[in-house]
C-alpha cells in the first residue's frame, strides 16, 4: 500500500475537503419565522428558475458551437427580421417574469401586512445603541453592546458572541404578532435580524413598520446594517424570545423596575452611591467616545479628565450632558437616560480620574431641569 502514496494523499485531501464542505454553506438560512421561511422558499424558487434558464441557454450555446462549427463544413443560415424569433424572445421572457413576480408579490404583501398586532414596540436607533419602548406597557430601555473593551482591544480572547452581545436584549413572547415601529434620533440606522427576515431602515423623522411572529423560544442576533458612524459595528441586536408565561413574568419585573426607578428620583443619595452607579452608566454609555480613563479621542471627542467642563460649574456640566452640543458628536442624553442615571454619570465624571470636585448632581436637580424644559 505504501507503493501508492498518491492514493493516500488523494483520500486525505478528499476527507479534508468533505469536512470543509460540510461546515461551509453559501445558501440563505431558512430563519425562524413563517415569513423567513416564505422568503427562503421564494429564494429557492427563483434560484431553480435561473438554473433551468442557465442550463437551456448555455446548453444551446455549446450545442451550436460544437455541432455547427466551421471545421465540419457548416454554413451559417441567413435570415432577417424573423417574426417568429421576435415573438419568442418577447413572450418567453415575459412569461418567465410573470412566473417570478406572482410568488414574489404574494410574499411581499405578507411581509408588509402589519395589521392587527398583539404587541407594538417602538425601536429607535442612536449612535450607537438601540432604544426599545413597549407601547402601552410603560416599559422602555436602551440596549447597549456588552462585549468587554478588553476583547475589542485584543487584551482578552474573543468570546463566542463577540460584538453580538448586549446588556439588555429585546424580549418577545412566542406566538404573538409583534409590530415594530422603527425610527432614529440622529442618523440613519438599519434594524436587521436575519432569522426574522426583518430589515428596516431607521430614519430621523420617519417611522417604518415591520412585524414578526416567532414560535420557537431562543436567542436571535442581528446588527445595524447601515453605516452610521465610527462605532457602526458596535450596535448589535439581540432578541430573546420567551414562552408566554416567562414573557409575562419578565414584563411584570420590568414594570416594577420602572416604578422603582421613579421612586429613586426622590431618594436622598450620597456621593458614593451616585459615583458607583455613575461608573456603570459611564462605561456603558460614554466610554466609546471619552474612553475608560476619560482621556477622550481629541479633537473629535475631548478628554474629560481635567477638563474645564468636568471641573467647572456643575450646572454647565449638567446642561451639556442633558442638551448635548449641536454640531458635534456630543448627543443630548436628556431623553436617553433617566433622572437618576444622568445625575449619577455627571457626578461620576466630576469625581473620577483625579477630578475630585467633591460635589454631586442629584436626581431632583435633573428632574427640575426636565420640568423647566417642558414648560
């Protein structure tokens, strides 16, 4: 057997190729919803129509070139303005297009039918996170990238879901028709979950609709599919689909948290408590631009460490965080964060990295600012 090493080499290469082929696919995934399955079936229908067309066209070409080549003494036929040919190459493509258009139109009509939903969720894109609001439920929250900065900067090994993990996923119940109302607060984003066959642009000033119904519990992941700024790759989408009973339990817990957060606004906070909470908010919301040690990325993202704003009057500092700065990348967080979180992050910035101002902004002060703005 050793006298034929090429045989063994061939078997080895065949084995390696077979394993690679089994792990590699170039086709679409069927997805996890009725619509995604319909899209997959439509894709395969169009694919096989194209395969048949390709076989016929290329078969006719090769048949003509081989059997009617010049070396066999064939003489080209001479004809001009054949009515039969004109009719054939007009009618046949028309019939093919109709055969493609009928199932495609039916699928598109189903995809855009957002009527009679069981749940309405408003999705708002921000640079660079998603905001989810369950309409009529008094539940809303931001979903931020949860991949550790150490992995992003190659100081730790990449996780299994690198750049596809969030602190708070969107939660849906199984079997319910969920309508998504997609918009944006700044630039154009795109909310895309491949397993749902849902991809809608989030455009400032516009609301685009989409819907899904998922019957199988599980975790489904997606990404922003629109180039929306320097951290475009850092705003993933994670959807946690739960059984109806588990979803109801989760929703009740979120409502209780929302009520508790309102109560925290009137609480008498200490400096250490606000700093501790502000540390978490900063490293979730602000760290991408101003960096972990407050050094920023000048000139676009100024440093907070030792800066005039973080060491100056706290009223000016609060106003900047609340209102943002037009014409710059500094967003307005007055509508993005709660009174407690705004107070905490401003207090943290004024007492971190050696700033040590020793003062604090309370949630009551932020609430008073919001009330003044609403008058």
